[in-house]
C-alpha cells in the first residue's frame, strides 16, 4: 500500500524520475531513522502486534493517549490515502508544467511541496494517525517519515556509516536583551526581533539544503514556514495559483489543530521562533566542506539576515511618511544607521562532524582506548 501511495503521488511528475536513483539512500535513511527501536526489536523475541490504538510517551510509557476510537476499514483508509495523493500529484504537476525545462528548480519546489503538505492533507482529510511500529507505540508513521527525510543528511553515500554535520546555533544573552524592555510593547518587540532574525537565517539555510535539515524548531505545523517561506518561494517563481491552494490547505490544517478559525496576519507577527537551532547538514554540499567553512558561512548569513531586517524596518518607516511619529523614527534610524548595522547580540555556533564521531565510536567499541578518550574528552569549540 505504501508503494502504491508513493507511485500515486509521483506519477507523471519529476519525482518519478528520481525514485530509483535514490532508493538505496532512502533505505539507509529509513533504517537510521528507526534508531534503537529496530535494533532492539530485531534482537528481541519476535512478537505479534502489541498496540494499535494508543500512542505512548517515549520517556515514560505510563502516559499514553488514544490514537483512534475505532479502527477504520482498509477500504476507507485506501480511499483517503489516494485522495491525498491525488491532490499532491496535481500540485506537483502544476509546478512541473509552470517551470518546464528548469529541472533543478522543479525538483526543489516539488520536494518542498511534498514535505510541507503531506501531513496537513492527511490530517485535513481525516486519515487517522498510525504507529510506525505497533511493537513500539511511541511515534507515528508521519514522525518516522519526517525523521527519515532528516536522516538522509546523515547517511554516508560510500558505506553504511554516518556522515554530515550536526550544527547547534544559539543566540546568547536573549533574556538580558528582552528583559531590558520597560513596557509590554518593548517585550514583544525584543522577542520579535530575535524571532525574525533567527527565522531569516533559517530561511537561507533551508533554501540551500531543503527543509529537512532543521531538527529544532520543527517546521511541521509551523506558520512561519507556510506563510513566510513558502509564500515567498512560490510567488517568486510565478506560482501564485499554487500558493493560493497551499494557503487554503494550511489555513484549514492550522484551524483544525487549534479548533477555531485563525488569523494568518496574527500568526506571522507572533515571535514563535526561538533563538536556539539544531540542524543536520549534509557533507560536501555547497559550503559544508568542513567545520570552519560552516561556522564562517553561518556567521555571514546571520549578519545578512540582520541587515535585511534593519533595511525592511527602515523601508517600512519611509513608506509611512504621512505619520509624524514614523517620519521621526525614520530620520533617527537613517542618521544613526551605522549604530544598528551590527546585531545587538552575537551568535554561538557548535559544529560536530558526525563521521568523526561515528568512526571513534566504532573504534572505541573495538577496544581502541584512544578513540574512547576522543569521545569522552574532545568537545567542539563554540564560535
């Protein structure tokens, strides 16, 4: 059924062309995303289905919740699945038709649409969540799918080992920056500035490597991803009709999640993005050749993101020229532009080479004392 579902989505689109090419890579990522669950279950006594209706807390299985009240029929699930596949297929075909010969842009936008809309459409259409493994009721099929997409960035193309870079980004001093506010509006402004500059940094990274590189904060059900990044991406590629459909799907999805109609404008003005990020970047793609290159590039992206934010604020004030307050603020910022060209808070970056860690771990398990010491005492230097 899963294979038929995939074929229904990819049929007649550019994705169909790449299925077999990356099949081995996806298989490796699928195994890695299963993590210790599959390893432990393979070692255990083989059992039948344990749970089908409950999702347990991964840290304490005593806490659990019901997935579905009644198990729907296979025919019902099949019909909904193909309805979801049909909508995705139509949207991706529309992208393929519009972009035509530009294969790089076409596959990029097709994948991003699939990543962004698979879960929302399944939820809207009433496809009930199901467990990825009924013997380990701690995560759903959707959790596993998105974990697999992220794991693609961590698997080695050469062997069965790990590769890629785990990147931790943090804006230190956020509490001091925000708490320096004197009024409630200042608290919001401080939080929004951190959220906005962090999001702009995220946008530049996911636009290069894809949305699956971001582990935290998640892009699943993230209004910024749908109403900022996707909007800009689709409209800049002349896909207004596609974006309008995406916007309707997203609004239905988020409204159903919160149980009421939501204001898109209200959501995108909320400081929802934290100042701490966790990413996994593939090796030797664009600027991910080594730790120093990664650190320097992210520092540059952070500065670019801040400059863009300042420029947007100044332009917004200039457009409000009929208002005395806005005019004064605009003149003050313009005269003191050099003072705000540097971000008020810096950024801390830690990069871990997963291949090096994996190699040391394997050697340590073989009894190599030096490799064990590397794992215990070597820590990445923050920048």
